[in-house]
């Protein structure tokens, strides 16, 4: 069976959900001519699982960065539903995860976005005349579309340190990645044992704080570099034309990749998380240790460090994020089938409109060389949607609501 579409979105997470809603409400795409292919049964499945795993309470980004087409939609929804002001944190009005998720799920239900979904895995994208043909893991289903947006994200490419790869293959080894779907279940098996969390970013710290409440005095946060505090994961100038124009002026794509990587505050967390960490350290609920792992002896439940120290470890949690600059088999095979030009880091080369070829667009990490470090964030989906839908219209500057500093000064 071949399904004929005007627009096909590959990936149904934060970006795929936002883009499908945007195409319906802003571009006026016919619902019968739009589909979202994703391997998860429900929208935002990975987002919900991962934010639950880290026990996130508040988003790092402000309330303007939500899944509706209007920047003020979440604020208005909160007001209409009598959500207390405590659900917006700090002068940047960072929404609680509870409010963000409730608004997103209500939006999905109200606009019937789940009905757009096709459950399956993308295999390879090819071209037939003016349309793109997408083969899926269902041999009887082929999707044909005039326009395709690839926003597959990084959820299936977890970063596993080299020293941990062998242990991860042993089913009985007490080691799990924070974003592994088995994480919550495995944590419940730890009674009075020692837990070591590897990582120094916001996810690692949030998970450590959560585990230390359940296992006080038994949790160690092991980080290779000194802990860093930044309010956001990149300078907000990356949400304005100032930094993005400088990025576009850099024609060498290898240099451009270095700029994007250098702009991201990796392994950092905001000041409110830092205060919670300091309080937990003062109470002795958890310990922080600066060091690097040599190997993990899962038989003896010992974590051996390069400095020679050994840490007791009944459960090892890898809060090491996602693999950087790695493309999926689907993207690589599709690039080859379509003969797309590749950047030095192996992703499709795109233009201002995030277009790799006529009618073929990208969003999320694949758009970083155009949108900078914010590309993979929630606001990156909004900027991507506006860039893609600008084709045929004059270029417009980014709305000021993108910028954290501008919105904070308005709240003043």
C-alpha cells in the first residue's frame, strides 16, 4: 500500500509534534495530506520517559518555549486553568514540567495530533519523479510525499563510555544508562546499596538529587570535570539574528561545527539546581567526587578510578547523554540513496530554509549548522518551522519572544 501525502514528518517527539501542529494551524496543510511516522505508540513518549527518569521539576527554558504556535499559549492556558504562579519559576518564568506536559498533552488531544501518527520505523528515503518514497519496517507500507521533514532526534543513540561498553552487554551487570527504558525498574531493585552516577550535567545532578532522597548517604555523583553553573545551556544570543548571522558568515562547515560545539554549555546546570545540590551535600545525602573511571568490576561491585581509588558500587548509572555528531542508519542510507551532499561531520548540507534538497527539510540536531546550539531544543522546533514555512516569502527576523533576556526585561 502506498499512502500519498503533501507533508511527511519523520520523528514524532518534541520537534515532530510541534511541526505537525504548526503545519496544520499556520500553513493550513490538509489533515488528510499530513502524517507523522514514529516508532513510539504515543506522542512525546521519549520526552516523557526521560524527564521522568531525571525527576525534572522545572524546565530550563522559559514559558514562551512551548508546543503551541503562539509563544504565550502556555501562559494563557495556565491562567485559564487557574494554575498557581508557583508553576513558573525564577524571573525567566520557567514552567514546571507538570504544567508543560499537561498543556502539551491537552494540545495534542485538542488538535487530534495523535491521529496523524503512523507507527513504524523509517528505513530509507528515495525519490520517484517529484515525490519522495519512504520505506518503513512494514514491507506493505510505503509513504509517498511531496515534502519531507526529518527530525529523528538522538533518543536511540545513547552515549556509552568505552570502559562501560563490555559491562553494558552483560545482562546481570548492575549498570544502566539514565535514559534506558529499564532505568526506573532497575533502580527499584536497589535496597540499601551504593549508587554511583557518572556525569556532571543537569540530568546527572537532577537524578542524583532524586536518588539521594530515596537512598540518603548512599549516592555518589562522579564527574570528570569541575561542576559548572549556567542559567541556560547556551548564550541566549543564539536565539537572535546576531549570533546566527555570524554563524552563517562562517562558510567553512568544519569551523562552523566547532563554533556550535563551543557555544554549548555542556555539563552545566542552573543556579537553582546548584543550590539544591549544595543543600544535599551539607546534609550528607550525597557526595560529589571529581575523577575518571578506569574500569568497572561488576563482580566485586567496585568502580576503579584512574587515580587508584575504588568506589563501592551496587548500581552504576550512566548520565552521559547522547552520542554526539552520530547519524542514524536511516539518515545515512537516505543521503546515499538521494545523493545528498554531506558536511564534514556526516550530516546533510542544508540552506537557510533547512532544506537539503527540493522538498526535503531537517529539524533538531541535523539543523545545528544553521540554527546553532538551540537547534535541538524546544525553541529550535519553533525556529525550524518558521524557516521551513518561509519559502516563497521574504525573510523575517526572529520574534523577540525567542530571546530569554528580552522576555525577562519585559516581565521586569
